[in-house]
């Protein structure tokens, strides 16, 4: 069935619109056509129920009968319009011109905007009254005191509107449509429809005639369509009459020209300009389900190095996700942008590598003005967001790219990072189930689970005090003499910046370094000989990290030390103030012989002697 268009009929007064106003276009490249109508003696009030209901159904709120009409026609016909208070226009005329550099005006949202000469404005004899194609100006808009109305219906250059909207950070219903191209010939229909509805809802008389400034009318575009070509592309067997019928039903006038079709492109279809576009229209109307399905004749090329790397990264990413979810963490996805003060909120030092961040020239908002160099700021924002909604037990992680600028100004490096965060309590909320607050060893356990899960065991931990982590409760992860990550407790002053009132523990690691050093699918035979277990507690200086002690134990015990775990750290009674007690469980194993107690005791004594010699450690009794 053909589209049912609204019937536009109204009476005009004897007063000619051209005798009351005029339209001048100073820059036809940015505004090829501008048309206006006048409605005099209108009464501003509330819209009827049917109008309000229809606008609400598409997410628009009712403002007044006249403004609602312009929004209604925008949705109905797809062409933006604007209504001016005619009496507030200086000298009662319209000038379409470029803005002056530094020119200021207030828009309908009561914000003062600073314009430049790349922007187009609608002006009267005194100054700008609207940002063309984006938003009207404050003071020239329709209010309850308005009686005389000038209706604007124009066509603006899509690229110009897009640049203006982006530069001003204003994305409106009007700019959204002008950016994508409107119908330059259909704006008169939209103008008349608006005048008709305003007269119906607000009364008044419509001045006769339209003030239509159209310096260079558009030439109609004609495209030749070859039926043989269309059938070859689509794999169909449609004849020329069937194609002509389809195109005419879509309002594409098509006439036969020997064995081809000469098709005139309607102005309301700016997306169609080539033969292939017409072929697509035929396919869409004919039905993709009616087009025969055939397998393409092609050979599968060998996998390139880039494709191989992409596939391996996908598999490794899935492995990391599985490990994190097994540890009870949920994945989050954040934007690659954050606010300009995000790095300050982490209290990063001025020489921190993360401070070398790129800023966007025209950000959508200040909160998305800087490209991230680390995943940590947005994870902290996730915590704040959830805690503000009374969700205090948080266990999240993210895998994503960060952007590190290069000194030569070329495209930045884009390494992938994996970062996780825990806060709150662990355990069920049931009355008979114990709960406890997460601590440093929980985040350490998650880090160790990830490293061991990807086959990395020869890493080292080194205490660090780098912000935003708390000194004495954080560590760097070192692999092959390179720092690949960091974890620990977030400093209290950083938590205060985010208005977080409970401890937060976080880690961040370089995904690419993890992948480069990972090993999978390694197997070893089941042990045929028994292991020997020994526990050992040593007392040593408080500032000696456990990682150094473990490294010396493994070095002294050699291959016999199969597994080493720290199961207790104690500081209190019977331990001097500047000392601590570290208790280890050691598993000794040899695949070649059964270890005797005497042999293991000898190895254990060597370890104790080595600890005593290097760290001044004493065996706790």
C-alpha cells in the first residue's frame, strides 16, 4: 500500500509574508536554502492530549502548542523546524551568515556559547538568534507572551552542522538529522504542515506566500540501471518490468531507455547516488530470503602472523577471564576515556609514567576528555558508583587497552592491561555463616592464581610504595628483571578523593607480558616416590620481605624443594618489637630416590644456616 501522507490545507490571509520580513543568505555553501512563513495573532498555550501523548511516546516532553508542533512535524516528516518570536527579531528580518570569531550568544539551555567563523548562525539585524541546525537562541524563542511567529524551515550543510555540534558539545534532535542530510525539496512540505497545525492548535492567521531563498536550485540526479548487472550482482532473474515496478513503488521514477532503466533519484534519499545503491534497493524490496544461496568459490588462505596473534590473544583472554571468574570476580567494561583530574585523584607522582596521557581536542564531556594510560581510575569510579547504591561487596576485573604516547608524536602504543579490584567482605550474608573483610592476602592470592594459571612460576615480588598503593602493603611483580604488574592496598588519601570509606585492594598487570611468558599444556608423570614435609619458623628483622627469604630457601634447597608456602606471620609476645616470625611449610621431593629423614634434616639445616648468615635469622623455638 502507498504511504498515506498528511493532507495539508489551510487558509491564508491577504497580508503577504514578503511584505513583513525578508531572508538573506550570505553563505549559500553552508545554507543552500532557507524558507519562512509568518503566523500572526497566535495564542500560546498547552497542547491537546493527543499531541502530548504522541510526543511522550517517542521520548519528547510537551512544552507549548507551537513548540510541540515543530517537534511533532520533525518526527512525522523527518525535517527539523524552528519557531521564532517574530516581534523579538530586530528589524523583523533573517540573515543567515557565518559567526564572527569570539561572538557570543545564549542558547535555549541558557548557556552562553562562544562561536567561531566556521559556524553558521541565524541572525537578525542586531546579532545571532540561533546556532543554525543545532539550537535556537535565548530571547528569540516562543514564550507565553508570543503572538506573532516566524517559522523556519531550512537545509544546512551536513558537515558544517556536525562540526558545530561537536565543537560546542551540543547534540540535539535537529543536529542529529541535519548531520545525516535532510530533503532540500521537502522542507516546503514540512513548513506548510507546521503552519497548518499551529493554526489548528494556536489559532492566528497565516500570511500568504512563503519567503523562500534558494540561490542555486539543485539539479535532479539521474542514474542508469542495467538489469543484467543487477541480476549478476544479486544472483536473481528479474526482468526489467519487475525492477521498474519495485523502484516506482519506492518513489524512484524509472523510465525505460532501450534495455536499461533511467532512474531519477528523489531528494529525500541522499543515501542513493550510484547504480549499486539502486541494486541494493531492489534486493531489499524483493526480499533477501528470495535470493538464491550459493557458496562462494574461494580457497582458504594460510593463517598470517597477525591472524595467528589475534587468535592466540583471544584464547589467552578467555583463559584470564576463566581464572578471574573462578576467583569470584566479575568483568566490567569501561570507556577508554576518563576525566582530566582522574590521575590527580590517584595521587600519582608528577614523574609517573601514567601522567603522560593524550587529551581529546573536542571531547563529548569533561569526564571523557583524557585517553586512559591505566585501567585503575575507572575501576575506582566503579567502586564509588556501586557504593553510592549500597553495594559494598565488590569484586571486579577488566581487560582492556591503554594508550601510551610516543616521543615522536606518532600513533601511541596500545598495550593490553588486566586489572582487578576487591573491597568489602567475603562470605554469605546468612546469619549463621561467618564473614570477614578482604585483606592484602586476598588480592595477593588472586594475583598468584592468575600467574600460576597461565604457567608463570618464576616471578618475584618486591615491596613498593608507588602511589596509589600503600607503603608496606603493596608489591611489584617482577619477571625476567622486568616489572609486569603491581598490587596492594589503596592509600587512604586516594580513597578519600573518591569518597570511599572502606579498604580497597587492587592489581594491574601487563596482559601482553603475561601472554609472552605463559606456558600451557605441560604435563609431568605422577610421583612414584613419597614426599617429605617439614615446617620451619624463623625470627628475623621486620623489614625483610618474605620474597627474599623464599628465594634463599629455594636456592639453598635446590631441586629438592618442590613446594614452599608461607602459612603464618606473627608479631607480638615473645617476639622483639623490631622482629617478626615467618612460618613456612616445605615439601621435599626427589624423583630419583626415597628421601630419608636424616638427608632432609641435613638440607633443612643448610637452609637455616643460610638464612642465619644472610638475614641474621634465628629458628623460632
